[in-house]
């Protein structure tokens, strides 16, 4: 009975939708881009089983059906509808029901193979519809990002397109190699607005990135509101801050919450970073009491590193740090809080150890798990502390010892992952201290064999940091991140066995029409056969 009722409702919805749809829809199928293949996806899926008989065509009658009772699945369905409606012009109602008689894209929680885990999915395409099954909403969302790439590139257009919306038939079973697939934005050297950050989140989520690390403080600027130390933002993040004095701005707590929520809706967890005990000039030039001699140094707008240090022997330092950690932890739902720890050249080794041994328990006190740049492993921290490797070499004794003890490592080797390095000598933006990084360099390494003694089990995942010394706008961010970000995303998601430059560069080249329609200002690397 209930089912009948639902069907009637569906048919009414579909019928109502039709008159509004058909007038503008093409009478005959228009020519379209070359047919997509199931394996034409970045990052490469784990298993693809094409079935040439099974292609599905989106039509004005297609509905998006989500598991009844799952608000999160329904949200994924609505996001998918928002993605597919502008280009198709189809109504694509999102219905939390058990079945429909209409052609459907079904987003189902449960009934996925066990091996897809917490973030994977199974996607089936037949003539009758598409079914994505996952154990979690995150898995469903990942499946919808794959589906998006299986549709013609024109699906990224913002106006109705005369295209046959065919999805290739068959089955994909897909899940990540590593639990952590991150990207970092540096808001300190040049501030980036909420709109810029969320635009980047949209791009990241298409490549199954699941962590966004925000580098919130550095010598040149403090970018997050802390109520108990209010001048950190008004002065430390105020006019004249940033590299060359042209990167001012900060996130209020409301802004930060908005970024966190926006990212969470795309199954991305925000990790805030407060860099210390070095990289602290913005705080120390704002509050003289944070300096051992009580004298505020001048604000800095140059790009030097390694000259600042909090006052290690002063209790006030730890009151400051605790205030910051407490306030930041309170607005951060994710498990991690990054405490920097890099390039503390103005802090003695002994002081560095003292500092970390006082600060690490503060992170735990406020319910967070600490992460830090690889230098933090010098202090033999508890095994739940995560190290982010940013070296350019392939050995690091502290890191290998930590891995042997059980600490997990995020791999961000600067000469592979640093999105702020120039592509070649002519790149207008970026730095080159870690070398030039072409797409094949970003792609051509294995996170589990990069550092001696840090193997697959010790590697939590990968992250692509984007430092902002030379970057101002969203266009700048896009130009440095694309196409290298998808390369790092593939290293984090796809199996080691699938690693193949020829396959990757072909699939990457097929992303270009999508980026053009999305307005992504990518670097057209000569290494890639761009469509
Ligand atoms: C090194 S990587 C830094 C940053 C710079 C970056 C520029 C790291 C942990 N520290 O302070 O912004 O190089 O590429």
C-alpha cells in the first residue's frame, strides 16, 4: 500500500516536471564528447568491470533515490542533484524511498562489499539505472564524485547543454589505499577568504581528498580569532600583514565554523595548525609579553624563516598556548590539531624538547590528537602523535625510529608534494628551494617506500601543502594545485599496483574540459595530452 502511494507520488512529480523540461530539451540527441569509459577516473578506481550492454542514459524522468531514514544519504543525493541539474536541465527529484518504478540513481547505505570499508563504494551501471552502495555517507559521496567523472565533461557546464548524458555500463568497486588524503592552504603569508577556501574545497572533494589542513599562523600573520588574545587578529592579522604587507585578513570564529561545516558536507575534515615555537613573529610582534626580553619585535613581511621563537622558560607562554589550543579545539570537530614545530632554528634543541613536552599534553587535554611537522619526532612524542614529513631526502632517523615505535606519518616530501614549487624555470608563481616539480615528479613516487624505515603500515597517507608566499588569488591557487593536486590525490587513493604514468597522464588530460567549464585556471603541462 505504502509503496503504491509512493509510486503515485513519484509519477505525479515526474509528470509535473516534464512540461517544464521538454520545451528546452533537444528533440534529437546532439553530438557529444567521446564516450566515457569506466576506468576514465582520477584517482584510478580499484576495480572496474565494464559491461558494454549496460550503459545508462540520464533522462528527464530520472530520479535520485536515497536510503530511507538516512538524512546524510539524502544530503549526498541533494548535492548530486545540484551538480547534475544545471547542465542537464532535468528535475532529478531526490526521494528517500525504497524503490521507484522510474529510471533512477540509487544511493544506498549498506549492502556494499566489506572491502570498501568506511570511505569506499560499489557503483553499478545498467540500462535501468545507477546504484551506488556504501557503508557510510562518505563512501556514497565518493561514489557520486566518480559518477560525475563518468558523465560527459559538459556536466560541469552551468547552463543546459544539448548532450546525451550516458554513463558507461558495468561495475566499479573502489576504496582508498590510505586513510589520510590531505591538502594544505597557507593563510598566513597571504590570507585567503572563506569564498576562496570553500572554492578550493569544492575542487578537492572531486578528487576524494578528505582532510584540509589550514596553516593559520606564521611570522607574517595570525589568521584565526582568539577571544582571550584579541589583538592577534586585529593587529597580527590586520592591515599591512602578510608577505610584502599585502596579505591581511583573518577568519572570525564564525568564518572558521563556516569553512569547517562546508568541508564536512563534502566529507572533508579540517585540521587547524598553530605553528610554534618558531614561525611566531606575528604573535610576538603583537604582544610584547610573549618575548623573553618583553620587547615586541617589528612585524615582518619578508619570507625569511627560522628567526622567531616563543619564550620557552616563561609560564606566560604556556598560558598563551593553552588559551589558543582551548579556543581552537572548541571550534574544531575533527580529531587533529597541528602544532607546527618546523624550522625552530631560534629555539635550542633542549628548549624545543621542553616546549613540546609541555604543549603536547595540552592538545590531549582538550580532546585532540596532535600532529606536527617531522621535527616534532625529535622529542620522542607519544605514539598517537602524527608526523608530517616534508623533507626532500629519503632518510630521517628520528622519523624511522618513531615509525618503529608506532607513530604514524603523513607524507609530504617537499620535492614531490609542495604545490608552491615552480613547475619549470618559467613558472610565474612559486618558489624553487625544493626543486622544480613537473606533473611526472609529483606523480612519480610511492608514499610507502619514500623514507627508509617508514613503510606502508606507518604511512597514514599523503598531503599536498600549498604555501602562499607568492600566491594572492584563487586563480593563483588553482594554477599551482592543478594538475599536481590530482596526482597526489591518486597516490593517496589508488593502489600501488595501479600506479602507471601513461595511464595517469591520459586520464588527467581528460579532466581538462571539466576544469575549463569549472573555470579552473590550470597549468597546461606539456607532459599531459590535454583534451
Ligand atoms: C618551508 S615546509 C616551510 C614553510 C615555507 C615553505 C615554502 C615547512 C614545514 N616550512 O615555512 O612556507 O617552505 O615552500
